[in-house]
C-alpha cells in the first residue's frame, strides 16, 4: 500500500496548519477559535495527555494492505476520523460549513454540524446530498427551538443528533472576552439553523443569537429528563457530547442514548477537567454491557493519537480546531474545501502509517494491550 504523505504546500502536519492559520486569520478570529476557558489548563492537557501513552507494536506482520473502513451508528465511513461541531466557520473562510461539508464528503467521513453554524442544514444537504451528517443541538430554554431544529435536520437527511451536555452555562473564555467587543463590531453572524417565521420564537431566537454572538449561556435548567424528551420524539439516534466520567455515562445509558462523545469541549467550558483521552477508558468500561458507541475528541492532532484512542476503546475520533485551521489555510481562497481536505488527508495517512508500524491491517487488529500509560514503564520493569 502506497503512503501518500505528499502535500501541495509546505504544511505537512496539523500543527503546521495552526501556525499558518494564525498568520492568515484576523487576530480576534484566531483567539475565538484557539483559546479556552479560565487558565486554559484543559486545552494544554488535551494534547499533553496523549504523549503520556506508549505504543507497543506487533512486528513482522504483512501490512502491505491496510483497510481503515469502519462504521459510526451503522453508517460506513472510510477511516475512523470525523469532524466535531464547531460554531461560526465563516470566521475562517467565506464558504464556512459548505466547504467543510464538501471536504468531508469527498473523504467519505462524518461531519457534525453545529447548531451555531453559519450555514443552514438545508444548504449543507443540498450541496452534499449523499454525505454523512449529524446535527449538534442544545436543549434551548424554549424547547420548540430545539424541536424545530431536530425536525429540519431529520428532513434534510441528517443521520443522528448530537446533544451537547457540558454547556448549561458558557465557560469563562477570558482571552475571547478581551477581544470580543472589537470582533463583534467588525462582523456579527446570523445562525440560519435557529431562524423561524414564528414571531414569538423569533424573539427567543434573537435572544439566543445575541447571547451566542456574545457567547453567553444556553439553558441552565437542563437535566437528563431533557435527553429522554429528545430521545422520545426524534426519529434518528441521539448521541450525548461532553461526558467525562463513568457516572455520567451510566446515567446516559438508561436515557436510551445511542452514542457518547467523550469530550471536554476543546477546553472551552469547565477548565481543569481531565483530558478526554484519560477519561475514555472509564467511559468505555461503564457502557460495555450496552450497545452505546463511544467516540472521543480533544487534542487529536496525529495518527498516533488516533491509534491510541481506538486502542483505548473509541469507535472513532473527531477533530475540532484542525478543521478550522484547514479552512483558514485554503491556499486559493476560492475553494475552501482544499484546506480541510488536506487536513483530513494528512491525519488519515499518518494513521495508516501508524497502523503499518503497529503491525495492523484493519481496525479489528487494534487491541487495548497495544497502548499503555507511561507510568507502567516508570513503575514496573515487567509489564
Ligand atoms: C471555535 C470552536 C467552536 C465550537 N463550537 C461548538 C459547538 O457549537 N457545539 C459543540 O458542541 N462544541 C463546540 N466546540 C467543541 C468541539 O466540538 C470539540 O469538542 C473540540 O473542539 C475538540 O477539541 P479540539 O479542538 O482540540 O479538536 C467548539 C470548539 C471550537 C474550538
């Protein structure tokens, strides 16, 4: 199997895309994307934690042919790396979510669309009618807003709902607060997925728009009852995003959820939580007797990160910021999907390379014993 690590430009890894994006984006837009809550300990931890796991390769296996195919909630994708929901993609590129959707479609992988995307679900579905999309929703104060968004996503052919459960209020994003007023004066965006003709709802949506542009909270009274409510009326599977403990995972299962995303919201909500990669094992263990699929996001930047997450029990991983960097780095500015395609291709090829070096030819070959925490090497001479 040929490795294809060639790239049209000199951006050869995902971190290169961030460095380049930083030079191309308006400063305040870069800050909006890159930074997190409070002291940003969780952002750092998300990356650092991956480096504390060690790989234990199998050797002398024929790895000349490798198959990265998998499924998420029964839907086939070509490799186990999808796209997390990120708001306001038009800050990075004028095509925003449409560019991301085209790149994800071309790569044959999953895109989760943010409720606060700057493109409507119908437009995304029209441009990429056969692609795999999931819709991220919040339980808004006015449930009718959530319900209408669910109906629109279902009608547009979206295959699952992703309900974000780590944001009853918005995290204290200090770096963003420092530049927010300037950024808002420069440009403020609308959120087509939340728009409505109903005047009463429109007033509420207007409030949400204002809040989201100002980045205030959503609904501080949401409970597991709301997940049951969502599951009760939706016609497509429900995934909860933002679980970091076995206890929360065990509470999710009886609500009938179909999937869990182990996520720290990219360090933008509660600071000082564990890195998702460290929380993954306890969540996987907690739901092992159910059919719930577990995915993880946060700090995934390399093929070895992907391998570690899969070995620790994730069905697939998701990328947040690297997609935004890809959008921002699009070389031509004509066709935003190029940058995202490059990001997806680089990490896919790195993962394929890791598979080869680990002696694996399919995802079924990846075993938990192939990844150990570095502390095992520090404390024991015999593993
Ligand atoms: C700019 C930005 C906007 C985001 N918007 C949302 C959102 O609208 N809904 C949501 O559930 N998560 C949102 N997230 C969190 C991501 O879905 C994801 O959990 C996180 O970015 C993963 O970490 P990574 O950026 O290190 O890959 C956002 C993250 C960023 C960086």
